[in-house]
C-alpha cells in the first residue's frame, strides 16, 4: 500500500521504516532538511536498536523515501500523522502546534477515499476537532495511538501487543479494513485489535501512560517510606510483584521516570481533564509527578549528605544521561537533571553516557562530558549511576574501586548488587534500600 508518514522523529521514522519493511511503499515527510537527508541515506538520526538496519534495507529497496515537501505525500492511500506533541512552554497542556500544522499542510494534498491516521499522543477531543478539516477534502480521519517504547521501538511497531483503531464508522467500516491491510502481518499473527470511537482511542494512550507513571511513582513512594523505616523497596517490589494482579514490571524504584512521553503526557492529561471539568478525577497525577521529581532531589541530597553537607569542588562521576538505557533521548531525563543539579551546587561533575552525550550537550553545554567511561571514573570522589546501561550494570566493583579516589556509589537505579559492591570496599547507597 502507498503510505505517507508526516513527522520523522522517534515515532515517525520508526513507523515509516517498519511499514516499508513489511512491504508498503512509504514516503516520510519532515520539515527538518538535515533529518530528511540522513534518513534518505538510510541512517537513523537518533539511536534506536535495529532501526538503521530496516531503514537502510527500506531505502535500498526503493520502497522507502523521505522528503521535506508535503506534496510528495499526495496519492498515498493512508497518511500517518506522527509529529510531536510536547508540553507547552506556558503551561502543562500539550502543544498541538505541530499536529495542527501537519494536518493543515497535508489537507491540500488529500484526495477522496484517502485516510488520515493520527498516531501522535493528543488530548481527548483532538481527532473530532480535526475531522472537518480532513473531511472537507473528501478524505477521512482515524486515530490509531502508538505504544512503542524507545529502545524497543522497532519490535513494538512490528509486533505490538495490541492495535487500537479510533474510527467513526464502527467495526465493519472501510477504515477498519484499510488499517487491517496496513497492519496485515500483525493482524495475521493474532494481535488483539480494538475498534473504538475517537475519544476512547485518544484516552487509551494517555491513560496507559498515566497508569505506568502511577505504577512507578507508587513504588517510589514506597521507597520514601522504606527510607524512613529501614525497609528494602526492591524486596518489597519482588514480594508484591508475585501477586499476578500487581505484577513485577514497572515496579523498579529509583530516580524516577523521564523521557519524551510519560512526564508530559501526565501533565497534558491533567490539564485536559481540568478543561473538561474533570480535573478532580486525575488530581492524583499531580502527586505522581511530584513524587517522581522528588526522587531526583533525593539522589542529590544523598550525595550532599555523603560529603557532610557540601559538594563544592567535589569530583562526581555521573554514569548515564539518557532517560533510560538503549536510547540517546535526554528529554526530561532524570539522569541529566541530577547532573545539572549537582553542577548547580558547585560539584565538579563529569558526565558520561554511551549514546546521549551529544543531545545532553545541546541542552546543557555548561556540563563536562567524557565519552570514555574509564576516564570519567578516574579520580572520582563519588559515582552516581542514573541510567542503567548494560555496561554500567556489568561494571566490576573491584576494578572500579581502583580507578576512583573514594569508593562511594549512589545507585540511582537500584541495578547493582549491594553485597558485591560493599565486599569490594564500596559505600553503596541505593534508593529505598538500607
Ligand atoms: C513510554 C511507554 O512505556 C510507551 O508505551 C509509550 O508509547 C511511550 O512512553 P518510553 O518513554 O520509551 O515509553 O519509556 P518507558 O520504558 O516507559 O520508561 C519511562 C521511564 O520510566 C524511564 O525513564 C524509565 O527509566 C522509568 N522507569 C521504568 C522506572 O523508573 N521504573 C520502572 O520500573 C520502569
């Protein structure tokens, strides 16, 4: 099928390449000429495992092209809108500038019978609002939220755990048949597929992210209680996680959640709920956000305490800048935030990350970055692990103890074995762990 994907960021670039890999003819459109140049050369403009391979294969096959010209989307049967919906600069709500601009720019190129499919995460009511702009052209609109996780984006796109189609015509509509054709391999593999109205589809996405954020903040709240009582939050998570109704996943206490989705999505959801007069219903999301942000400060406080009240001039190695491993994304990253806060307190911070240094440097040029892990650790008076990359989890506590000036470790992700690190002479400080 001939498809266009408007917006080639973390979501759109992966979607375009994945759709080409299952045999569709895809054009990706983005306003950023440099991004389009790199994608056209089969090169991912950001780090995502497996993306370079399917991008290169798609470009090579001739089925995957990229352009800055919206006119190149003309003639596609389905147009995916995959632009960003960041947090507004002047508030907590979602900034819909890019979604609105994408649909306005696409409209003149739409033809009768074509389908515009929103994938961006939007406040409930957006699809209905955009509907007349699309329908005026003879095209139709559907909302098909995307649940991909960074680091697993290719697999999540090709083999999603569910498909949600928000449509106007119900299960038997032509739009559903069209989307089934787009996702034919996933449908054939028996992927659960739910057909809903617009509002439900929009809410599925934000409520899924709200639930995940709540789960993380719940365990981080328990970490706060554990810290006051001498309990161990990781054991607590293991124990409650055995209850199948609770489940162990997303119960890792630590420095908290970040990234381009969870933080802004819960804020936008709360803001939208206020607008529709139901602010009370999701008031708890404000607490979820607050608990989450408190954990960043907690890491800083633990470190300051370990230096007897001041980190001024103290050499601190910060391991990790990305908001999670296997990503170079530093948007709202707790790791980068911790580094910035320590720097602000006068510490001599040296930051390292396998992939995220360039993005971090663009946001915070004032920090000192070191690509080489050994050099970052050299002479450190404290080590703070804030992104649980495999190479950090695999560090040998004995070898690292030999490199640093003082063996003090704050494990902001509770991902190291305290017994092994203490045995190697380290003062090990976890979050919510004695
Ligand atoms: C999230 C959703 O998972 C995904 O379905 C949606 O489409 C986009 O938002 P993503 O932002 O890629 O995906 O990251 P995710 O894996 O959900 O992690 C989010 C943050 O939570 C990370 O900072 C991670 O470190 C943190 N986290 C996750 C925890 O602190 N504890 C956990 O137990 C799990």
